[in-house]
């Protein structure tokens, strides 16, 4: 016979995890030296392989997250109009058909943060909770 | 006294946690420092390689494979396991502008037997053998395989030079840029193992030649193009059998008001080795809206033979899919005729579903109902269960 404590704990944890998912806040980041005006539409076009260079003709280094990461689901649904798995499959398809003009770099969230901070041509996105006080990055947008 | 003991007990209980959290914080700080250093070294290493155009960067090996179980209703066919593809991709970025790509395909798990030595007539440079040939016709011995199953095929082998976003150059063997399925054809990423019937018949599967391609942004519209010149159909990789070069153009536009919608057209002209002039035209469209996806292609080729009357080859399909969670469910109607003036219509209705274990691994189930107008061939049904893996990136 489960105790009252156990009975309450499970729904509470479920509620917490659902609210955490619903409230995933994603920060789209570039290097702090990047002064280009970038719209949300531009970000989507960069991740769809339509835009591959910055205004100064330097190639964009596009950092992405594994498809199982919640921030990628939020990012893909909001900016790419598809789920994270579909977006990852599209990127894999571009690579396998040799039609990817600017292959994306897949890293964990903390490494995306470090990579963007140390690379003036980088763009990435991470769960906003990982931002901390990291220097060298500029937040372009928050999405959720 | 009791309060003092209780306080002491509490302090002793909390102390390991505090000590542990301090250790965790230290470890996390050290880990972060190490990651920063590692990242810095890696980035600098990559930049150094690019700056000096170093060709010693690692070659990437990737690939895909698929295996099926096929049940075919035609006479004299048995349910069978089909080990269809094992393809290996070798890719290398040579410097910031140049990259190499190749695909070696092992189809139907190839196996080759012993070598036999046979005698053949060397036909000489004029290509005419025997009595009518030139004086250098002579008998010679060559090695040949007395048994072979499956095939090994160089599907792609090319070098790319990226100049600007709107202009890159490719030379070598590449998939003919035509419609959608000619390019997006790999089993891990297409809805069915069986392709629409007109694919590879109206536009050739691969092309040996040179191409310029890119994407141009025109007031928020992205227009992609691929323009190429090649040896054309039916030629080996080392010699064009006719003096005419094939040329083709594929245009596509991403529509801004329906995101993930692409429409386009394909043009192609070639003088075939039998003397026929082939001019082909195609239209394609793909729409992804929420979980719904519609894909369609139409292609028509006008063939003008050296003798005899003109005729058309024609094909089209319309495919709808619904994506939910790990599943896809869809239907396709497919039509093809190799000669519109003959009784050669081929109609296929397909019902399919797939389950994506990951984005690079899926299991498919598809059922095809095929109706053939030609009375010499019987209608049939085919069911395929397959597993498809994309290996590496």
C-alpha cells in the first residue's frame, strides 16, 4: 500500500518535469564581436543551409545540439517548422547526398557555449539556464 | 545539553554534504577550464589546418546499409531476404574551399568467383572488329570473372570548389540534379524502398561532367540552381561515345509564405548513343506543414529517334505523409509510361509506414499494388519490410 507521501510525490514530479519542458527557454548566441544585424528569420535560414556566410563573406560556423536535447526540440519547432528528429534527419540527408553547403557541428550545450565564445564566426543556441556569466558571447534572442 | 548534542549531530550530518558540494564545485570548475583549453586547442588546430591548406586532415568515412524481406505475388517468385545496399562514403575537406566526396556502393552483397583467362579480338582504335577492322585487330588474352553476384559501383566521385554562396563548382561523377527523388534517394531518408517508377528512366541516375550550383537570395526568396554539362547517358567514365554533350538545369525556390515549401523545375537535353535526341522536362514540389508532408514530381521526355517517329516517356507521382512521434504513415499514387503512344501504362498504389528508432535508423513496411497495361506482364503486389541505417556523418 503506497503511503500518502508516495502518492503525492509521483504527480508532483510529473508536474515539475512537464512544466520544465514547457518552460524550456532557449538562447540564440553569437560571438560578442559579431556586430551584424540578425533577424530570427536569418537564424532559421542559417540552420536550413540557405545562408552560409556572414555579411563580410566569412563562413558561418553553425553549432547544433543532439536531437534528444529539449532545447533543440524548442528551437526546431519554433524556427525550422519541424521537430528535432526531422530537422536532424534533414541535416543527415544533406550530408549523405553531398548537398550540404555548410555542415553543422554537433556539440553538447556547454561546448556550444565555449565554442561560440572563442569563435567570431560561430552561431549556436543553448538552454538559457546554461548561460551563466560566460564572457565572449552575445545573446541574440530568447525563444521558448 | 540536549540542544547542543542535537546541533552537533546536525552539523556532523550536513558537513559531508557541504564538503561534497565544495568538491563538486571544484571539479566542475576544473572540468570547465579543461573543456575551454581543449576547445581552444581544437579550434586553433582547425584554423591552422585551414589557413595553410593542409591536406592531412582526417578523411571521414560514413555510409548506409539496408536489408529487406520481400514478398512478391508474381509467379515464380519466392519470399526473400534482400541484402540490398552497403555504401561507403569517403569525404575530405581539403581546405576551406575544396572538398572531396565519393560513394562506393556494394549492391546485393557482391561476390566474385575465380578468374578465367579467355581470348578475345582486340578491335583497335576504330572500334570495328574482325574483317572490316583496321590492320591492328589482333587476338589477345584477358582475365574475366567466371561468376559474379551483385555489383560494385562508383555512384559518386567528385571535387567541389566553393567560391561564393551563389556559385560553387563540382567536377566528377554526381547524382543528376533532377526533381527530388534523384537526389534525396537514400533508404534511411526516403519513405519507401521502391522508388517511383519514372525515377532514373527519364533523367539519368548519375552524370559524369562539371556543374556550377548555388543559392541566390532575392528579397527573402531563396532560389537554388544546378547547371551542368556531361557525357550523357550510356557512356562509360572514360569515353563519351558521341560528340554531343548533355546539359541540364535544375531550379528550385523556397517560398517564404509557406515555410518548408520548395517548388522547382528541371530541364535536360542529350543525344543518346543510338542517335536519338532526348529532351526532358520536369516539375517538382514539396510541402511540409506541421506534421503533414506532400511531395510530387512530374517528368516528360520527348525522344526523337534517328529513324522512326517521336515519342514521349512520362511519369509522375503524388505522395502524402503524416509524421507523428517516431512514426510516418503515407500513401503514394505513381504513374509511368515508357511510350505514351503504346499500351505501356504502369500504375502503382502504395501504402507505407515507418518507425524511426533514431533519426539515422528506421524500420519500414510498404505495400505496393502494381497494374501494368501491357498484357504481356501480369499485375502484382509486393510487400517489403526493411531496416535502414545511416552510418556516421
